[in-house]
C-alpha cells in the first residue's frame, strides 16, 4: 500500500487572504476620496464555464466593495452587429470616469475577432492584461513586477505565480511544461515563467509524444481545455501540478446537469504529484483575486494620481 501524500494547494484560502487586504484598501479609498474602484464585466453568449467565472467575479466585487458594471450580450446576431455593439460599449466604458477596469470574458464566440475587440480597451483599464500591447510587454526582458509599473499582467498568470510563491515552490531553474498554447493563458504564462527564470517547454496539439515531455517536468501547467486529458502516468513523481482550465462535463446527478473538472485527471494525479491544485478551488479563485487587485491598482492610479 502506497504511503504517498500529496499537498492540495488551496487557492480559495489564499485568495480569501488577498481579498481581505483588497477590501480594506477599497474601504480606505472610499473614506479618504469618497470614491471606489469600478469594474465593467462583459460576457457574450452562454458558455457554462464563462458564466461560472463571471458570476464569481461579480460576487467577489460586491464582497470587497468594488462597483460592478454588468454587460451581457447575446451571440445570436451577425458578426458585424455584435462587433459594432461591443466596440460602442467599450468606448463608452473607456470614457466613464467611474470605471477603472474593463474585462471582456474570453473566449468570445468563434465568429468574433478577439484581438479586434481587445485592442479597443484602454490600456489603463485593461485589468485582464489581454490587450495586444500588454501581452507584447510580457515578451520584453526585465522583472515584470517592478520594471514595467504600468503593465497589467493577466490575472490567471499572476494567480499561478502567487500560488507557487506562497507555497514555497521555487520556479527559478525548474523544468516547467505548459500544456496548451492559447493566447489567453498558454502563450502568456510561458512568457511570464521565462521572466521567473524557468526552463519552459510548450506542449500543443502538434507535439510528438507529449506524455514523455510532461513526465520530465518539475512543474506542470495545464491550460489545454480538455477534460482529464493529462493522466497520472504522465506526471513525474513529486512534481507540482497547476491545473488551470475549467471544463464543464455532463453530469445528470448534478442539479445543474454538469460538473466542472480540470485538464488533469485529479484522482490519478494525486497518486504521483507532490502538490496539485484542485478544480474547483484552485487557480479559479486566484484569477478572481488578481482581477480585483488589478482593478484596485488601476483605480489607485486614477484616484490618488
């Protein structure tokens, strides 16, 4: 019988600690300047995972005192009509002095050019860090935390780094394998890990023998968006597993009709990994916490000058 023990990284607990500090700072701004941070959250369509995250973000705003401006759009209109509507709404939010952050929930419907929409968001309000210029800055050399003060680093990436750091997991010099190369997480997290002095390998749909590559990783970052794709046999004994992407799978036993799982087969992975994030309760809450932090930072730059 194996005596292997795995540490479950509790993102929910870490996020709550961060959120308490944010709430205190929002309260200070309110008392000192009679102003609070404002976050506009836009969602297009009815994707289950996106709806889940947006609801979390809106609830989190209320809990820390950030004003949430909600914008829900239907996707069953023409591409030109939807793009025109989105751009119009974004321009209004860019000009609104009470809005300090604008978040367009990704992914957008397939018929929408994401870059075209993201480019319209003001750099100073791009709290999700997905504006092409913000992503481009991640590729520039330098310490992302200190030398590029105006940069909003994408929330999920910041959340991953924060979880590793707070659990005493060294990134510098480690072999890190990122499974998935999306513009949303895979590519930018690889750039950020390089800034942390990791040796980074990316695994994607055209990679040959992905299992053998993943098995050499000290740290695995799973961002591919395929439920339970990464099996326990893929994982190096004692490795750190950060499971990022949330996938909705049908489950008639649930009231909602579905349940949320990660890219990693959690039960199998627990038999091999040294540390692992669960879904839900791992990276998701940290993404929300970092969104609140970015919104607060954006508001402080405007309110406090």
